[in-house]
C-alpha cells in the first residue's frame, strides 16, 4: 500500500466537509422544532443562549482566524443595539431598514476600530480593544440623552418583519425561528468564509505575518475585513437582542459582556465554528441550574475555564475531536491488522497546539 | 492646586504599587495578569475583616504575605504548565481566576459598598504649611513610595534581582547560564500578588470597597503598564504618577473629559509608540 497522495488527502477532507455540512443541516432543521418540545421558560433560555452564541461566535471566529483576542466586541454589540433604538425613535423608516441601519452602525464602528488597531500585535491588541471598548462605555454613560445611562432604554419598534408584527418577537415562540436561523446562518457563513482562499490567507497571516508579506500578499486589508466581518456578526447579535427584549442598558456596552462571551467561546472551543454556540448553551444552562442553588455560577465558570485552559486548550470541541479520533483509530485498528499512522493534525491548527519545545515557544511568542 | 497634586500623588502611588507587580509578572511570565484587580479587591476585603478583629497594622503585614503565598501556588499549579503555549492561554487562566475571586468576595461580603475608617493614629489631617491634608493619604503616599524604592533596590542590587532582570530580558539564555527560571518566576509572581495585596490593604480606608473596585482599578493599571512600556519597571512607575495626576487635575478642571483621559492616553500611546514610554520591546 502506497502513501496517500495530496489529492487523496484533499478528497478525504472534502468528503469530510460534505458530511459536516449534512450534519449541520440536520441540526438546523431539528433545532427549528424546539418550540414544540421545550417549555416556554426553557425556550427563553435557549433564545438567550443563541444570542450569546452569536456574539461568542464573532469573538471566537476572530481569535481562530486571526489569532487576535478582542475584549472590545461588547462595543459593537451595544452600538448596534443603541443605533437601532436611536433610528427607531428618530426616523420613521420601515422596520427592515431600521434594523439594517442599526447593524450598519456597529459595522462602521468595527471598521474604524479595525483600521486603527489591526496592526497591533498580540496582547497589546487585546488591551487596545479593551481601552476602546471602555471609551465607548464611558461615552455611552455621558450621552445620557440618547442612552438613558444605567436606567436603560425601553424601545418600541413598529412595523412588520418577515410577515409578523415586530412586537410579536418579544415572545420566544415567535422569535425562535428568527434567532435560531440567524445563529445557524452565521455559523454556516463563517465556516464557509474560513474555507475560502481569503480565510486560508488569514490563517497564514496569523501563523507568520512576515512570511506572508514577503510572499507578496497584502496582510493589512484581509485582517481589517476579518475584523469588520466579526463586528458585523456581533452587531447582528446586538440588534437581535434588542428586537427580542425591546430593552437595552449601559450594561451591554461594558467590557464584561464581551469578556463573558469570550470565556464561553473558549470553553466551547474556538477551533470549531460550532464550539462558541455550544459553549454559550452550556453557560446558560449552568447559570440557570446554579442560580437556583446559591448562585455560585461565577466561581464554577471560572474553574471550568481554568481547567479547560490547562487540560484541553481547544475546549469542548477538542475533547469531542479527540474522542472521535480515538474511536476511528480503534475501529480501523480492528479492521486492518497493521496499525495506521496516527492521523496528522490539520497544519493550520499546529500553531495553536500545545508544544513544549523552545521552537514552539518561540513560534507562540512570535504570534 | 497643591491639594489636587497631593490627591493625584496618592492615587498615583496606589497605581504605582499595583502596576509594578503587574509589570514584574509580565516581564517574567509574559502574562498580563487579569486577576491582579481581583487580588487587590480580595486583599481590601480581607483586610477590612481582619482589622475589625485585630488591628489595621496586623492586616497590613499579614494580608500581603498570605496573598504572596497564594501567588506562589498559582504559579506552581497554573502558569508553569502554560510555558511555551500561546500567551493568550495564560491571559484566559488569570481571567478565570478573576471570576472565582469575584464570586468568593460576593458570597462572603455581599454586594454592598463599605467604607472603613483609618486607624486612629492616622485619622484626621496634618498641617503641611501650604495645606492641610488627610493624614491617611500621606501615609499611603509614604508606604507606597517606600515599597517601590525597596523593590527597585532589590532588583538593582540583590542576586535574585539580577536573576529577575536577566530572566525577563531573555528567558532561554538566563536558563542556559544556570538560572533556575521557574524558581525566579515563582518568586516574582508571589511578589506581584503580594504587592497587589499591599495596594488592596492601603486602598481600604482610602477608597470605597465594592465588588466593582477590582475591575475599575485593573483597567487603569493596564493602561499604566501599557503607557509606561511593557517589560520595563521604571516606565510604569512614571506613567502611574502621570495618570494619577492627570486624573485628579482633570476631575476638577474638566470633569466631563476626566473619564476619557486614561483611555485616550492609552490609545494615543499604543498607536504612536507601541512600546510605551520606556519599553524596550513592543507588547509581544
């Protein structure tokens, strides 16, 4: 038996992707049936989880694709929400345009922040996004006439969205198809984006920016666009949050909104697109379950995060992938006598894989 | 005006103690310690309870020591396993620690705010000739400056201090020269936690205790370290005093602007001079 060729490997990867897509389509369809199974309260929790999942997805995807950790995504989430509220109150646009305008505010903010910050490497990027996020929060507190500060802003949207009065989306049963659909659409879109040439180039820039530049590719604009896309997804979450709750307060702009979403994304696993939403679901369930018994969910969350970082830096997604690999190896081992070589890791993941040698350390430091 | 300068100095010194711990840990472990603010908060609360039972002076000594031991454990059982991994992993670890400490504080002391009185020796005001000023704040300034002077002397003249400077300059080479880098790192993380503890004890009778105090000061401390320059100790010291002064002066003369000042300062510094005032390298 000869060694597998590149074409073989690619074919296998494509076949794998096809199965993955099929699995997601099934998941998306099954998810639509949630209102028929869950109680109203559970559905409300599921909706919260889905919205948090979209926000976590935006941060997780940015981290996975560019290696950059943003602590400022709460700003885009909040700006989109406040933008929608402001447009709804001051301009009598149709509801669709109002929502688009709100999302547009978040996207523009993300573009501006991306243009300014994207060149800054590593930890400094995290700190810079944190500072900008806090700047937006301070500004939000001072623009009391628009944001109503800590009291929060009750928003009444009017019009009909996708065949329903927009007020109806306050009810989780009516809102669920929209929220779930948006979550699955974001997952699919970001997954597809990371498989394009552009997505691959982003990953190369993450692994070695200088090398990519040396090879003649632009390294600035692709990352700005990636940051903007990530901001778009965060804005989407912010606007959907406003539509379903009709309420927004200064809390949404505070950095911990984004920080929590980041934790959730890491626990779920950022290497898989589905990881962050799974992490969000787990968080909401955990929070709900624990708040009934003494409210120690913060400590549990912190401990879970510490354990995940120490033991399985890829999060739940990595644990699942490891289990699958182990199962596959065992099955193949039984079928054919000579043991197959251990499956090689996806080269794109190698940079984030745990490595204790100094070369790995240097590579990690260089990122 | 001189009172405002003193106010700025008092707050600046608090930032000084906090940021030198943060900068030390960054230099050795390459980690931005997100738990620094939480440790500071925990110290303030523990000191409050302890000085209620015994006295403020006992708390001033005991709390930093206990937290230094805690720092030793965090380094030994946490950070040490992450050497060679992405620096972001360490950030996330300390971020998790923040949540745990916040939960502990909220479940032991509740969510209400506390103010504590300074010990009777330091209560009241002192006449400085040009102004009368609260004695406790003068005490904060004195202790903070003393601690930092001690730290600088230790770094400059002791053998361990030499190892610390060598290891933060180049971990691998220092290790090859026979420095036990892990041990030096453990010392430094313990020292950093101890300094955060000292700042917390000092802050108790000076600021208000609330579950939000950790995050508030953490972000300003980050700003100090970034503005001063990651990887340097002297830079953050200058930046701490600068931001303390800017804070107290704008609070009087331009109150609407004052909340923006630290963030704007950080933004400008990171964009124009990413290595900060005195940093020799960029922030990774």
